[in-house]
């Protein structure tokens, strides 16, 4: 009976211990980084009243008979599960997640904790402020962390300064666009105002401000009158006038095939000769008309001579208004202001009178003046009516009929008048209705009249003009014009000039450039601007820089280079696509000046100068878009008190060249002097300092300890643990090495589960009550037994 009493006592004591642990858990429900505990029970030794027996042939085996002697506390465990994370907004607070503990130190004693409520003390020590323990880790040396050595106190002094560091390496990375647009064509505007269109095969580089130099190989001249010489050999200047060569004829071709040799000596023609128009109006009146059996010519007022190739009939207007129509074959000469040549009338019909006769000299007189013409056969004299339709000549007899007789005149059936002698009229031979045959034995002579003008009966337009012009150096050029006009006395004024030079360029000479040019002469003028035609169809005008057909426009990048005093210098580096090659890969060129000089000078704000030099550097990429070869070195010459000569190595090995966007970017090492402004902590525990110079660097890294059996650590209070015989040795590494993470500006809360603790409290209470009941019952049983004796 005493056994049950002692068992109850052990149960009461065990549950009291468990209640103590539950109470401690609940008490630390808000303790930062607190890890809850638990109690496990195990029965104590048992009293054996009968041992177990093995089975025999006649009986089976029996189990042992044992009476338990109570319960004992088997273990009190620390549960190292992660607690919830609470944001604090304080950048020095750190919450740890995973199997690890912070390492802190006091004197020579090392402790471990999950409490990350750290901060910096007045000397910059990173500590647990409640106890002053130093947080352990690795402190960086000028931004360089070495986590292979032992840990120590982390100290980051407020207001820490950073020394200036000169730049030694510039690193370019990201991508150059393989499909970058290139220059397909180039047009130069030079200092003379001329426009120079380069041949698309011209791969010479051109720098704005430099001279464009070549040799004139061909000249195309257009005069203000519309006449042009596509290949002039003489010397000409825009807006200058040049005279026609008086030793060579100025020829005019008409649409009907006639030609005119324009008189240039001794006096040049003042008429305007225009292609598409008729012969000038003041040329239509000619001085004379000269015919021959094979050709006819008309001499104009100024002595110009028209060759009548077409057989055009010319009208000779007489003083009395009559007109003689002269065919091209007539050999008579008709001169204005002189009498028409003597001619015999060979036939008369109405107001049209045929002169001379025969093919060679035939001409028709139009009797506009109604001058009476009469014919006679020796017996009869007839006055021809202008309305007569009969032909009177010396070879063809005509039958005439009298329609009426009045006095000494009889009217014939064609309206002509038969003049009767008084004898004939008195004899009455001729009466109405009388018919007779008329044969003129002779024809009267043509009465001469003064010639007033000679004009073409069918004018024809000018289709072409040819001539010779005397250039500025006395040499001559011939021209053939199918458009435009010429006033020989005025000469030809150059309005447009286009040169083709030895480089295949076409030079459009401005109307402000009065320089005389000639084939074989040198062309030299400063380049003012360039109009670039790009491969994507766009155009751009450049007023500075160096450009080449087949190259891209330069991409501008800027490097911030620091000198030994920490002064920042903005160095521009250009990247230009200079070769497209599907076999060996594309090439780009890095340069510090687009003019190809390899040199640039910067005037700084303090008045000092910085000279940057770097030879144009070719970067080779393979056909897979990978960097293949090429490197460059910047050489800086400073005058601001820093080290005068500074070299910066450019690393371009990280560049790629794929089709897409240009994302090329260059960064430099080095920095200006600065002061620590703020710190931040990342997930691996690295404390990064940001300085007033814009530089961020690693200042320290928080160490993490990992134990094989963290539950074996000994609690020392203040949320601290120490190594025990059963915890194992600490493995102190970085958070990343141990697979744990840190979260700044947060703290880890207690991992106590209130609901679970309340449940355990009820269970523990019931266990305690039950064991108390065992003691009470056992006591009553003992009392009953004692009372039995009484």
C-alpha cells in the first residue's frame, strides 16, 4: 500500500515540473527569439513479484509479474522551431530563420542566441543592448570580406570615412545591337554651300570641319536659258555669262526639216530663238530670197540664212498688195524694198497669174490689188475678171461665149470683158450668144512692184539649236539644245553646275559659289555638315563627328573616371559598327572621339583640363554574337593637382552582339572620398554601408553558429545559450554556407503556442489532481487498516 502512496507522490512531483515548464513557456510568450520547452515522462523501476517463464511441453510460457513504482521526468526539451517574424522598422534588427544561432561574446565567454535585437553602441560596436554582448562576425577591409578566418567583434564607426580611389578598370557589359542601322548614303554640305553626294561605294571616312578634296573629272553645265552642256571641257563659274563663238555657226533646226544659220558676225542676232516656237517674228521678214534648182535659202534681216530643205512656199508681198507665191525651186531673186524681178506672164486665171513658166522659175501672182491684166491674140483683147475660172495662155485655146454686149464691151461667160473696137461694135459681129476660140499669141509682161516682205507660207517650230560657246579660259564647248532659248547677243549665263569628281561624287555647285571650275582642276572645301541616309530609310543631319558609308552612327557611352584626388571625370566612349561580315563576324570600333583622332580634351569646372587618349580599338565578334577579340586602354593626362598620368584598362570581354536593343553600359572602379551615411543588412548577414559619394561597400558579415544538437545547449538566461557536452561543437559560418537566412528590420518572436500551452496546462492539472487522489485514497486505506486493529 505504501507503493501506491509513493507512486502518487512521484506523479504529483512530475506534473508539478511539467506545470513549471508550461508556466515558463507562457511567461516567455513575448520574449524575442524564445524557444519553448516541453517535459516528457517515463515510468520508474518496477517491483517484480514473479519472473517470466518459458513454455514447456505441458504448459505455455508466463509473463513476468511487475508492479510499477511511479513516474519520473525523462527529459525537459527545448523546441528549436522558427518563430513568427515581426517587422520593427529598425535596420539593425535581424531575424534568423533555420537551424542556426547568432554568436555573441562577453569577455572570453561565448554565447549563442536567437535574439537579433542588435544595435550599435557609442563606439560603433554591434551589440545586444540589454547585456552589452558583442555580436560576432567578420569585418571587411576596404569593402573586401574574408570569411575564412576566425570571427570577431563587429565594429562600424558612425561617420566612417572612405578614401578616394583612382579608377584603374572600366568594364563594359550587356549588348551591342547586331542589326544597328548603318549609313547607306552620304551628302556633304561644304563651306561654299555646295552639295556633294558621295558614291555609295566610297568608304573613306569624312570628318566635319575637315576639307573635302578631289579632282574634277566631269562638268555638267546648265544655262539660265535652259540650254545645257552635259560634258563641258572649258572653265565655267555659276552666275557668269559666256558668249557664243562667232567663228562657228549657230544652227537652228525646224520641225519641217529646214535649217537656219544664225548670223553671229559682224553683229550678233538680238532675236530670241526658242525651241518649240516659230522663227522669231522680226526674222520672218527677210532681206532676200535666193533659189536654186536643188535648194532654196532665205536671208533674214540680220543676215541669218534659212535653208529651205522642206520645199516650203514663201509669199512675196508687193507694194500694191499683190502676193507672189514662190516655190523653193525658183531661181529668181526677190529682195525687200526692191522691184520684183522682171517676168513674163505665162498664164492667167482670175486673180492668180502664173509668171515665167516651167518648173525652175514658176511663181504665182495673187492679184489682191485688182490690178487689171489683159491678154490679146492679135485680134481680141480681153480684160480678165478676178472671178474668172478660165485659164488664158499662149498654148491652150479657150472657147469663149458672149453673154451680153453693151457699147464697145462684151461680157464673156467667165465674167471677163471682151474689149471691142468701134468697128467691131458697129459691124455687129459680136452679139450675145456668139462663141469663138481664143488663142493668145503673146502674154503681157509682169508689171514690176516694190517687194515689201517675204514670209513663209507655212511657218514651222524650232526643234533643236546647236552652237559653240567660249568658256572662261578661251576654249570652246559645243551644245545641242532640244529645249530652252538663246539670245545670241546676250550670250549664255550659267545657272546650274554639277561636277563629277575623281571619287565618283556628284557635286551640285551652289549659286553662291562663283569659283571657276574646269575638268582636271582640284576641288577643295571644308565640310560643314553631313546628311546621312540610314539603312532603315531615315535620314539625319550631323554637324560634328566622323562618318563613313557602311558604318553605323556612333553609340555614346559615358564612363565616370576618378583620379587620385577623387575628382570625377566624365569620359565619353563611342561604339561604332564598322564592318558587317557573315563569314568572320561583325566588327565594332571603340573610340574617344568620332573624328578618328584618338584624342579628346575636357575642360573641367575648376578650369583644369583633362586630356583623354585611346587609339581607335577594333572589337571583333564571332558569327554567334560572342566577343572574340579587342581591348583598349584609356590614357588620362590631368592638370588639376592629381597624379598627372593615369591609365584605365577597358574590359569589353563581357559584351555580346545580338540583334535587339543596344544595352551596352560601362562601369568603373574607383570612387571619390565619402562618409558613411547608412547601413543595410541582406539575407546572408552582410552589412553594407552606403557612403555620401554614392558608393556602397561591404562593412561586415554576421556569423551564424550551427550545432548538431541545438536542444543540448545550456540556457544561461537573457535568451542566451552556451555549449554543453551534448550540444556538439559549434560550426561557425556565414548564413549562406549553413543554409539559413536573415531578415533585416525584423525580429523573431517566441515560438510558444498559447493554445497548445493551455491544453497542456489542463492536462497537467488533471494529472496532478489524479495523482493527488491516489495519495488521498492510499492514506484512507492505511487509516482503515489501522482502524481494523482497534
